[in-house]
C-alpha cells in the first residue's frame, strides 16, 4: 500500500520582493488561523571564532523592541490577539514564528517587518540580553546533569570550527562584544535578502501580497554575507574522550557518527535507520535495552541533519551497576545486524506507516507547515520540494538502508564520549 500512497500537493506560491526577500504563500482554508515564519540564513556556523554565541544572542535581542514596538511588546501584541509565538537558533538558521487568528495577519507581518527594519541594538539591550543568555547557559547547560554532552560530542565528531562549536557560544566572547559588533552582525545577517518569509493558513493571497509589499517592500537589502566553508574530512575529530560531570548521578555515554548532508539519498537512508534504531517504543534499541535487558534508565538518539556534513548520535544512561560496555555492545550489534541483513519487511512496513502518519500530522498544523516550508525554501531553494518529500522517503529501499548503515555507522570511525560522575573517573 505505502509505495503507492501519495498525499495531495500543498498549495505553494513563491515569489521574491525587489529587496531579495523570498516569500512563500501556503493557503489552507480549513481552520481560521494563520501562521507566519521568518527564517534568517544565520546560525552558529556563521560565527567568527572570536565571536561565538551571536546567532543565539540575536534570538533574544529580536524581542527587545524596534522603532514602533516597545521592549517585550512583541509578546504582548501577539498574546492579546490570541496568538502564540517563539524563536529558536540552530547551527543552520535562526527562526521567528507566530500563529494568530486569521484576521490578525496584518499584525504579525507588521511586527516581523518592524524588527527586521529597525531592531533596537543599544548598549542597554545588549547588556541585559547578554545576562539573559548567561543565565540560560547556567540553567540549561552548566547546572544540568549531562547538560553539556551534546556540545562535547559535536566537538568530537566535527573538525571544522563552523560545524563543531556550540550554539550557546562562549560567554567570554559575548562579554567582549561591543555594540558595534552586534550592529554589524544585524546588518549582515538580518537583511531581507538573507531571509525567507512563509505565510501558511487561511488568508486571501492578493491581500497577503499587498500586506507583505507594504510592510517589507522598502526594507533595504544588504551585501550578501561572507561565503562559508563547512567542508569536513571523512574521519571524526576525536574518537574517545572521558568527561567528568560533577552533577551526573550515574555514568553515561554518547556515540556519534559523521554522515552526509541532508536531502541526499544516503542521508534519507540513515534518517530511516535512526528511526529503526532508537525512535519510539518499538525501535530496536528500546526493545533490547529498555524492555529486554532492562539495563538503561534512559536511551536517546538523534539525527542532526544539516546542509553540510551532519551527524547521528546514540547514547544511554545505564541503571546502577549495569555494565556500560555491554550496553554499547548491544547497540553496535544492532547496527551490525542492520548493516549485514538490512531491515525486515515488517520494519519497512512500520517505517512507511510512521512516515505517512508524520506527514499527515505535519500538514494538519499551520505552524508545522509554515516551518517545514520555510526550512526547505531556505536550505534547498525550492519550497515545492515539500510535495515530493514523503514519496522520496517511501522510495528508500531496505537495501539502501543496509548499505548506508554499513558505510557510515558500522565502522570504527565514530566518537565515544564516556561521562563519569565526579570522583568516579
């Protein structure tokens, strides 16, 4: 069934303003809601080695007011209109998004355009947001058990600084940053020609185009950002590290592999292999380690898909007195089995059911559609590719998965981070 399953195409209209802002309209009239997503082509990968953390700092700065919006006013306007909103930063991009009642589309576009045009980059805002970022780092990274392990594994997988360093960045670099540094970063990266605007939901296309032109059309474009080299050698940077975590109650470990860029045939196959290995209660490792051996407190796995070299990691927090090396053996045994025999026909059917379910659910949310379309528009240049995505994934064969796992995961070219509680090293 699944190899013939095809979703009806999403309604996608794409055009570009005179200043270079790429605009994508996705009309879906079933619910009187509209979602707006603005994706800027700037993430931690764009940062200088002596000025890390800027992309994430800007996620905070963008809520500090602009010419016509007071500090924290963005939140107030959206909440009072019955909407929700947020912003996030990754290695690849920084995004801002809101969902609003359909009649509030002008409000959302006005708010996003005002800060793109005239963000308040002042010394006072820089100082208070610098402190907010430090507090976030203390809460989410420094004072959390296992809070730093994903940053550490990235440093072990990747050799190129653009790929290896953390999104939260260095507090010393933020302290050293002048307001002029921050204004320059805003000018280069927060330009309309370095952004994608997606509107998804219930709206009239002609009205939306007029609003976009009114609010965004006269924001000046900027010279394109400097070119970026994210190339990597095949081998991981560091295959083993032991790290003492003063807050960890139990030992743990994380395994990481370097894999090809997103939207390549091999990355599709590895994404599906990840789902088979660690995604959900029916995955191989959950069934073996959590249900079967009952040897772990927590199992985690993740495929970090990037435009350049990407990664997969798998890790576990074992139960007290359980043997870490035996748990790692189980993980590598399952990887070897996938590399040798490939997925079973039952696993392929389950994968297809999961993929269809995920695609249908994504389409039911205006915000999920807006974000997914924006990501594809920014990374791949053609938002209509969203309509081929499910078909591409359903077309990945069991043999393609077997081959990709054999080439990239069933290998000694991997990073192992051993986390030991304080005093147990």
